[in-house]
C-alpha cells in the first residue's frame, strides 16, 4: 500500500470550506486519493501510449519488406509465413503486449516498471 504525507487537490474557495473539510475529512481524503490516482494513471498511460506509437511502424506488414512469393511452391511460402509469424508473435509483439499490460501491474500507477524494447533485428 502506498501512502502519501500530503495530497493536493484544487478546490474553488467557498464559505465554510474549512469547516466542511473538517466535518467530512474521510470523504475529502478519498476524493484526494482518487484524484492523485487518476493523475498518475493518466501520466503512465500517456507514456505507454507514446511508446506504443513509436513501435507502430514495426508491426505494419507493409513495412516488413514482404513480397508475395511467386508460384505455389511450399518452400517459397514458408519464408513468407515465418516473417509474418515473427512480426505477430516475435519480440516486438511481446514488448507491445507488455506495454498494454502495464495497468495490470501490481502497484500501478505508483510503482510501474516499463518493459525494455527489443534490440533492432531481434
């Protein structure tokens, strides 16, 4: 469990604000915790989304340099299919799935470990 010493939440001034906070402190604390969680989660998701966007080009089949094999020879199609399988199930696909799984990490959004992208050519 993560604890903070201080929570901040912008609240417009109104008469009796301090009195209201003191009377309903638990509700205010819950609201502040939820606001902090939402802010941090949005930051983590934005970073994750940017990393996914950077790798989109790696998953586009038209950028893999594939050419449709000539004829119907089985061996000609094996290399073609292996290239597609590598893109769909290979290291980059696993990295992208790990990025999408970040919100399911224990400790999200307070303690997040971002996956390491695969080396080019993996």
